[in-house]
């Protein structure tokens, strides 16, 4: 007979969590993202990425693209309005990464789209670059104009032996990452062409960052300036605009975030106001995100990447900017980046949503 004693119940809950994580580990996957062994041995080799790229790679057929790496791995816990200690590097023509600066990064904004890639949980620094190159091949259409592809490298690597504790800590870290991303976006011109694609925990960074840019707060963090400045007109005068003028495009893959975070009153309620289009690609059979409430202590919620978005309340501008695509029929219960990268139907839909202009019928839903 089971006891209802609080300590017994607590031990039962801890045991359930341990068993769930052990079961998920047997699949080679964990809540939040990719395991390093999966990345280094499958996704990157499968897509033939490396320092110079193979003859048939996207790097070879898109030589005018810029590959940037923005790292937050040395960033601690910034205060609201504080400039985080981001580090920048850009890929040279010989395939090496060269140190760069914020000023150079911002100056490159004019006339070129910036497409951010944000990885999930359990990724080491070099793996972040390797997987970023694979993402560049999959999430940029061959017909698009030259872009600046930005790999966001954040400290998501697994630490310690307490897996659930580490997953929760990295979940908290995504809020710091959201602030760093929002701060960087706020340094760019308000009319900059920005698109973002993230996987699993990386989707939290995107949603939180856009929410902050829209004037919100995340865990007590907020941007200092209430306005952004457009490029100067012919008279040399800048145009001050409200934060909600951003017109980003975003794709969320297997989103490890609450299904109600984007709705009015949700944790990231201002995020949709910063987008012209947001596409969530998820699997309703995802056997990792099925345990999202258990692993994150958010027991009253389900994951956006498992059940889709909670009902949106009516808005004056409508809700047409948000769309979702359940790919459970394609990938079943898999929750790993290789699976998402490996399906042309998924990457085609993502490219269509990320591109500034699209042609109906060229993969994914027509706009």
C-alpha cells in the first residue's frame, strides 16, 4: 500500500522524473535540444559541413553570404540596460573565423538580411559553429539574395551529473540569452531585415528576445531605451519609432516553451508584435516534449512544440501572422535536430517563412 506521507510523495515524484529522463536518454535525446554525440557524428557529417564546405554545399554555391558567430559564453548575469559582453567573429574566405566587433557587425546591417540561428541544449562551442553551418545550408534558399547568417553560440553544454537540474538551469539561462539577443537587435536599425530560426531551447531565446524588444520584461530584465532610430533621412534627421515597429520573421522548431507564452498575458506576450510572420514547426508525437511539464516544473502547461499554441484572443490586427505546422506524421516522436534538418518538407517550409519574399508552391505554405 502506498503511503501519502509528504516525504514519500516527494521521493515518488523525484523517482518519476529520474525514470522519465532515463527513458529519454535511452533514445539519445534530452529535453531542450541536441546531444553533442548526435551533432558531431550525424547532422554535421550528413550535410558535409566543415571549414571550407564541400563542392556541393551551400557555402560553395553562395559565396557572397557572410557567416558570423556571436557568442555569449563569457556573459554573466547582466543588469537591465547594461551592454552584455558579446564576442563577434566572422568567417573569412579561407574558412577561418576572424575576430570582429559590434561596430562592424552593426555596420553590416545595411542592405543585407541578418538571419539568426539559435541552437538548443547540450552544445559545445565548436559544435555550435558546425551545427550553425549545417543550419545555414538548410535554412537559406539558393535563390535568396546574399545574407548575413548569424550563429548564436550560448553556454548550453551539459554540466554535472544531475540531468534534470542542469536542464532547468539552462532553461533559466535562456532568459539571459533573450536579453542579450534583444540588446543586440536594439543596436541595429529599426528597419533592419531580421529573421530568426531556433531549435528547442533556442526558441525561448527568440520569443524572449522579441518580447523584450517589444517593451516587455523577462525575469526582471528589460531594455533601457524605449525607442529605436531608423536610418537618417536626406535632411540628416533620424526617425524615432516605438519598439513595436520591428518586422521580423521567425521559425520555431520543436519549441521547448509553454504553449501559452505567446498569447496575451503570457510570458512572452509582446513577441508576436515584433513579427510579420511566425511559424511554429512541431510534432504532436514528440516523446521528449511530452514530459515538458515534469522536467521544467511548469505542470499546468504543455510545450508549444508538443501541442501547438494555446488559443489566441482576438486582436485588432488579426492573428494571421502566426502559423503552425504539425510534422508528427513525418518524424513521429523524434526530438533531435538531425531529424528536422533531414526532412526537405520541413526545411522548405522554414525557408519560405524566413525569406523576405516567397513564391507560392516552392515548398511550405504560400503566404
